[in-house]
């Protein structure tokens, strides 16, 4: 666990044994190993004497601190993995999801352990990355072809709580995070109202999105697993689709961490880079920064990173305000 997080709690040996006994009766658990990360979920590898290894992920505690969409992340990820599997996109092989809080006091997920490493791992040679980025681009192009019945977070859509417009879905998300900023005194009301107005004035940019397609919404090297097979590196899985939307594919293209020339070569023709698209993507990044600011301060209890994110919010707000004035 990363020190300071208020919502992450390490799994105990007793908890691991409970899960092992429930889901793998008759199998002998030899050991469990804590895996990297841990600010939100806590993840361990389970090694058995008589079956292949399994990854157990346990969700956060103090759920009253979570952003509304974070309450159903594991259920959403299970649905995304199902959709990816149907589309031939490499993903986690899901074994079980339990959101009942009856076995443990939090959500849990079990997946087969892949013999792979994140694309960000130092063991992935730099010369292999261009081809891996191209392959990721091809997989993401297939993901963006998966259509949903309405707009919104995948769990909301799968339970009939989606929206008929992308703008409405986005404003629900924005309202949730702005309200949390007000509740915890992170941003003063005048600025919150100004940010809300900025999105409302640019409603046509979002209303132009007519087809709800699946977007990962958290694409970076840490969520792309790679492995070496017969001496050649390949993508093993696109993981952690728990924050996915049915929405605007530009929500993934606004992401500054993964989109490069090699990714685009694999993806194929991308949307034209117009001034409207640039403004829309800046609005997406402003929403991300507002969300990250809340997460760092309230969920992870890291004031220094909160201040960095609040500075990003101010920068983004000023840039967008200037663009709005210039377009008047």
C-alpha cells in the first residue's frame, strides 16, 4: 500500500485464505505475494500447488469517500472484459467478481495471472516499443468499434442508467466531481460555477457525438501488458477497463500518455485535428484534472500532488476561457 491513502487497506492472510477457500476449494494455497500499486485497490498473487496462479484484487475501504462512478468499478471491468473477449481484444481472463461485501467488507475480483509485464516495465526493451504501440493502436481501433445502447459509464449503461446524449453523461460526471470539490472545500464556488458554465457553453461540441462507442478512459503503459513469445514481444492484454465509457472516442485521444506516432500508425485514420476537437479535448483534460485533484487530496491524502493538480486545473481553465473569448 502507498503510504497515506485513506481508502486502501492491505489484504490480511486471513482474508486471502477466506477467498482461496471459497473460490478454489480443494486447491492448496502455497503463498501469496503483494503486487505493485495499492493506492486504490490492493492486489496479490496467489500461488497454488495444483493450479495456475491467480491474481486477487480487493477494492477500497471507506467507500463514502469514493466518487460515485468508483462504486462499481469491478462490475464495470467484468463487462468490459466480456466485450473485449467477444471482439478478439486481448484482456484479463475473469474468474469471479464479488460486489456483495459478504465474504470481505469490500469488492473483490479474481483473474488468471498472466505471464506478462506492464509496457512501462524496464524489462521491455526500447526497440520493441514501436511495434507494441502499433499493436495497441490496432486493438484500440477494434475497441472503439464496440457500440453501446446509450451514453455513460459502462456499469451505468449495463444497468439501464445510461443517457441519451454524450453531453448529459458528461455533465453528470462533471456535476459529481464539482459537488465533491464544494463539499470538501477544495475549490471556491465562483470557480466551480465558472467551470460548469464553460462546459455548458461548449455543449455543441459534445452533442455532436451521436454514437456511443466503448472508450477505455484510462489508457497508459501501466494498463497494457506485454510478453515475449518465441523471441518477439507482443501485447498480452489491455487491462483495467473499469473506468470505461460508452461515449466519445476522442476521450481516449485526449489522453496525453499513450497516443504517439506509432500508436496512430496501428490505429489507422484518426479524427481530423480541428480547433473544435482541440478545445473539446482540453475540456476533457480539465475534467480529469478536477477528478485527480479530488483523488489526491481526499482519497490518497497527498496534499502536494493535490496542489500540482489544482495548478493544472487553473492553467486549463485559463486556456479554455481565453479560447472562449477569442471565439466570441
